[in-house]
C-alpha cells in the first residue's frame, strides 16, 4: 500500500502538467471561467498546488524509507492517503471534461480521505513531514469542495447565476462550520489553517473588485472567516501548549 501512495503522489503533478497542456481538454482556468461565481479566489491562490504536490511527494518517498517503513501509524493511514492522492489526480481530467458532479464526488472523497489521515496523524503523533503535507492538502481541498459545489450547482441551473449573494453566503456559512470543526479535530493544525486562510484571503482579493453582484459582500465575509480561522487556531494551539506545560 505504501507503494500506491508513492505512485499516486507521482501521478498528481504529472497529470497536473498534462492538464495544463490541455491533453484532457481545456485547462482549469478556461473551464472555471465558464462558471463565474463570487466564491472563486484570485488566480495566484492555485499556485498552492505546487507546494502541495511537492510536500506530498516528499512524504510519499519518506514513508517508504528508513525507520518510517515500519511505522505502524504511517502504515495504517497509507490506504486513505493513497485514495486521497489518487482521487486528487483523477479530478483533473474529469474537470477538463466538465463532469462537474463527478468532480464534486471525487473531491469530496479526496477531502474526506485526507482529513481522516490528517486527524489520525495529529492524534497519533505521526511523522512530522506527514503532519505538514497531509493537513495542507486537506485544508485546500476543504475550500475547493465548496467551490466545486457552487460551480456544479450553477452549471446544472440549480443555483441562480444573476443573484449569487444569498447562496454564496450560505455556502460560506457551511464552509465555516466545516473548517472550524476540522480545525478543532486537528487541534489547531497550522498547515491546515494556513491553506484555508490562503484560499479565503484570495477570495477576498478577487471579489473585492469583482464584477458580479454581491462580490464585495462575499469578499468581506471571506476575510472575516479567515480571521476567525486564524484566531481559533491560535487559541487551540495556546490551549494545547498550556496543557503540556502542566504535565
């Protein structure tokens, strides 16, 4: 199973490059532009994938080498890690074909698998590199899931394109509940919070000058959520350090 983690980790950047070369169809920016929503972040935010893929690949190599080959916790989370990496890779060609509901199902599966892995690593005191790579990936997928949901709903005509403020704020509220609950389960993991804050800040930047109705309101809602996640993370980490100090 550890070999599958490595294969899936290698597949992600390879498929990402092929996607940018439009091997599977239009690139992600082109497809995204066909479904304009007020939850989309600034384009620079997606550069986080480069860091995610790099950290994941290093983790995938490390978990097959040295004493980590016999680490029972890394062995236990390997199946979920492989699933999360594999589904992340699968999402890219599906998105190029604009199979938005399939994309949503795949990204939810990837997010759930990697969040479970991140929680298991946080609670089990797992390898430090794994506890950096996996939560970062899971944190970004948390926001990406809601972006996919919005685009799928818009594409299917289930969500109005000309009046996005109400449902966008509703999705942000649900995203807030998910982010805060996951962050608490992860005990204020800095990597998870950083990925979420990065995405929320990018939504604020993009929508502060967005042309769609309600963009400005969504921009400030995203900024407020970013601050809330940061404050919760700080509080959780302070509480954890105080507990350790009293042991």
